[in-house]
C-alpha cells in the first residue's frame, strides 16, 4: 500500500503540491480565523462603533468598520507568516534565495491584504445594513474573503516565490553528463 501511495504521489506531483498548499491554507486559515475573531470580539470590541479617522482606511472604503479592518489586518499578517514558512518548507520545498522569496512574498501579501482588508468590512457593512450580524456571519465572511486570493497566490507561490533551483531530474542529468 505504501508503494502504491508513493507511486501515486510521484505520478501526480502537481496535484499533490496543490493538495499540500490547500492543507497549509486551511490550517493557517483556522489560525487566522481564531486571531480575527479574538481581535474583533475581545481586543477591538470597544471600537465597534468607532468612526474611522485614518485617511488610508477611509481611502480603502472601510467606512465605520474600524474594528473589523484592524482585526482582519492583524489576523492576515499572522496567517500569511505561518503560511510562508509552511509552504516554503513543506509544500514546495523551495531552495531559492530565501531573502528574495520573502520580498516577493511580502509584495504579494501586501496586495492581498489590501484587497481583503477592504473586502471584509465592505461585505460586513452590506450584510449589517441588511440587518444580519453575528459571529457566524463574520466566520463565513472570513472564509469567503480568504478563499478568493487563491486565484493568484497559488500560481505566484508555486512558480515565482517558492521556486526550486534544481529538480532531482536535472541533478541526475547534470551528474550523468559530468560522469560521461
């Protein structure tokens, strides 16, 4: 059974990488959700009705959802940091320059956080205006908002950020040509 599993993984490397990426995403998303809900309902609970005075947050269109914006931003930073480490070490087993990878990752994350920091309070405001507010709705919104960026984060991490300099096949070919 073990050999069959190894053969399956070897035959379907890309699918297996995406499965590991998805597992990493789910596990770090759980961490992010817990941090977000803790910040929203404990750390920033007193700010729920605070009017935004931050011009940058106003520019993002956060409106009066300052607690949601701060909570989501903090939780996203925690989740993305954990995801970087897990994806680099376990999913893609990258051996490219870690400093360059981190810089590229930070650029991707800043873009993603700006989009999602705007998106959650915007959607939360729409739902609140419709008369629906609860921790379950916040949880559902987090899942939706965290899922959308997969469209750009997987390809960027797989092919740009967490590259492998050498694959085993290239190593074997290089070794064979140097011996021959």
